[in-house]
């Protein structure tokens, strides 16, 4: 057996096993000595690579997986952006991007021309290496839950600016070096880039909507999304840019259709963080050769100049951005930490420059050491800033979040509605606290073993949907006299805070909302009740249109339903439009500010104007009606006509009817044997 073992290892199975072992043990070992695991992966790559002990070579597999990992990294960064946050901070990101690019270009060109005595063309290309950066340390932010922090968004936006401009400088310098520079070159590049961006923005949303509506399988959706991302990256390379630009653009466009808390997002994050991105980091380490430090004085001067000035330039740019926008100390550190690491774009520039004869071996060696030092500094700085910002975030959250655990009950009876109901609960729950989802199926005492088996299948379906989004669901199969009695008993016994039930899309809405069963549940509990019918996947809602009655702000559950709808809006990234009276809209505005979502407010002077919303609500909207129990302040007599209006004018729309929580009597048992099981089961649908 040992006779078949020789260095370097070429067996694909053994190479992959070694890589997996590094991905597993590097974080475990280095966390004990307070070294960021990202540095561990890079150091491990240095150790096993051709410039280390030569255990494995930097072959085609590392090139492929490394490139995939980098594209995946930029795609994840764009998915993590909240579109509304990005819009609000894009000006800051542009300022930072232009600041760091301009300053580094000036600093690098000066250093190359006056310190290293390079020709002006070589100095400009050297400066473009200083200006670019790679979000190597971005995965650290997942552990601290601050991927949507302002400084992070600013840095990500700035990354696109700097890398895009750096690659344009590369294209221009190489074209001049080859004698191919002309007006036609820039016209061709600008025209193809414009067509590419417009094409992705126009076609991708339409393709995704069609596919997601037709296919609900999570694996198919995952493969489909990755196909679009890598297609976008490839087209970007074809027109003369880097694939990371295409991946980021695709992520920004697809962000809208991939909620942060969803099975699809969980799969995307898991595969990237567990395999592709670590593979990329190990590949970066395999390119580093510390031996260049001992190849003469000239090499040391180049290495020292490149490393010191590149890091200083990034720090200074982050400091200027911090002061301009009056950011905190740790926000400035976060910008510096994220933007300081040089890897992908730097490698692209130095390899192209070396291959065409602009750079010599000293610049190549200097770039390799710059990658090592900048990534090391970035890891420690980002870790420090992330800890501080995460601590601040937790302290802020404690001032606005009720620390009591929320428990959301989801009664189930129809297999076709399970996925949308669970996903709706995932979107509505507060992502900042540990929410418990409780899935319930109620089986009548008179039902047989088949009913029990079907109930267990429904619970398993709910558990599978939630677990794929990394959320635990408590499953309850209850044998009771009837459905409403089972729901009310569970609310009381499990201390449920709210209930989400669904309507079968083919059910008659009048039959569903009227009857003894609905009255029993509403009279038997003062908890918030949401009754939903979704004809399209919940992540495909274009807008959320909310009809709110006058004096809704006087209800006990006012804050809760505003919170739920705001959470959903933020997760999906869509707009929410409230229709109500002036005083009620004013109260909603005061609560909605802290969620940082795209909200609009339209006057609806009286509930008699409800039917005018037929001209507003479109098929892909979620139409939310805030109803009220008869004893409440916001109750309106026309609520009795809601089932007729909904069945006649909104039969094909996505609908959610919310009965807010109220102060009142404790939940009481309602067990009327005279209730027909067929009628009672409609609510659970």
C-alpha cells in the first residue's frame, strides 16, 4: 500500500479528503488560540502546497473550485444585502469606492514611478492592484450576524466600484501595451457592458418568476439559481470583465426572490460556506511563496513598498469615509478590515500583467506577499470590529425586542398548503429572537388509523420545510372532539402567542369565514389569528397591500401585526402599502421607521372605500386585511360583508386576513359535539 503513496499526491479521492480535513480541523484548532479560521485555511494551503511541503499541487481542480468559490463569495455577499439598505447606503458605498480607488491609484502610481522607478504604464497597472480588493473576510460576518450592518453594505458597494474600475484600468493598459488602444475599444466595451446589465435586469426576474411558480422543488430551484449566477459570471468574462462582477449583479437582481430565512437561502449558504469558499481560500494559500523574501534586496524593496502602501491606502480611505459620514470607530475598522484583503482581483491583474510582459518576477512575488499580509491583517481587524458591532447590535435589540419567546401555531390539514403556511410563518417571525413554530394536526376521536397516518405525514412535511431553513418545528398530533377544540386546547397548553391557518385555494371563501367554527376560535382565544390563502409562492409577492380600519392603533395587538408584516416585507425585499385613515397611518409610520423597509401610505378615509382596492391589488400582490373582533375598538359593521367581497372581487388573489390580539378573557374550551367535522376542518386548511 505504501508503494502507491508518493508526493505530490495525485489521487483525486485522497486530495479531496485532505481538503475536507483541513476545512474541518483548521477552525477547530485555530479558534483555541484566537486566530481567525480564514487565516488557518490560507496557512494550510501554504503548508500543503507546492511552496510548502509539496503534499499536493495547485492543479486544475484547485483552479476550478477556487474560481467557483470566489464567484460564490460575491454572490453570497450580494444576497446578504437588504435591497432597501443598499439603496439608502449606495451613495456612501459609491463615495467609499471612488475614494479608495482614486487615492490608491495616485499613491500606487507615485510609488511605482518615483520609488521603484517603473515606467508610467507599469506604475498605473501596479496602482490598480493597490486599488482592488476581495471580500476574503466576509464569511466571518455570518458568525456574528452583522452582514446587513451599514459599514458592511458600504464596503460591499465600494468593492464593486473599485474592482470594476481596476479591471477597466487593466483592460486599458494591456490594450495600450499591445498597441490596440482606440476609440472603438472603449465603445465596444461600454456598449457590451450596457447591453449585459440591461439584459440581466430585464430577463432574470421574469425567468425566475416563471420557474419558481412552476417548480416548487427546492433542489431544482437551487440548481436553477446557480445556473443563472454562473451564466451571468461567464457573460461578464466574455465582454472583458471579471466573473465576480457578473455574480454580484446576478445576486442583486435575484436578492428579491431569495428571502434570508428560507430553505433556498439555507442551501445556498451551506454549500458555499462548507465547500466552495474554503476551497478558494486554500487555493489562495497554495499560491503564496515565502521564499521570495530571500531572493535579493530588490525583491524586498518591491515587497515592502507594495505591502506597506497598499495597506496604508486602504486604512486611509476607510478613515476618510468614516469621518465624512460620521460613522463609529468600529464601523471604520470594519470598512478597513473588509476592504484591505487583496486576492482575486489582485491576482487577475498581476497574472495578466506578468503574462503580457509588463510586470517582472519581483512584482509577481510582491503581489503574493501582499496577499498573505493583507489577508492576515484583514482577518484580525474584521474579527475585532465584528465582535464590537455585534455587541452593539445585541444591546440595541434588547431595547426594542420583547424577550419573551414567541410561539407560532400552524394548524394543518391539506398537503398542498403546508409549504406556503410554514414559509409564511418563517417570513413573519422575528429573526432576532428564538421563535418556536408549532405544527398541529387534529384528528377526531371517530377517525381511523388512516387519518392518524395522514396527520403524521402533514407534520413531517412541515418539519422538512422548516428544517431546510434551519428552524425547529415542534410537531403535535392531537386527538380531540373537533378541530376548533384541538386548536384552542393547544393554544392554552403550549402558551401559543399567535396562530397562522390556511385556506385551500379551491375552497369557497364564504364557507370558510362564516360558521360556528370560526366564531368558536375567535371567541375562544384573544391571540392574533392570521388566515391566509396563497396562490403563488410567498417569496414571489410583488407588493404587500394592507387595508387597515380606523382606530386599529387602539388595539392591543397593533404592534404585533405591524411587526409581522414588516418582518415579511424586509425578508422578501418588496414594497408594503398601507391604506387607512390619517391618524392610523401616523401611528403605523411611527412604528415602521425602525424596520428600514420600503413603505408607502395612502389615505382611505372610510372603510366604505374598501372595494376601490380592486383597482390596486394585482395577481402577484399579497392583499392583507386587518379585521377585528366585534367587541374591539376598530370593528366596522362592513366586516360582516368581507367574505362576500373577497369571494366576488379577490377570489384569485393572495389573501391574508388578520385578527389582531386583544386583551380579554382567558382562552376557554369550546367543545361542541354538534359541530360538523367537515365544517371545522375548513379552518385548518
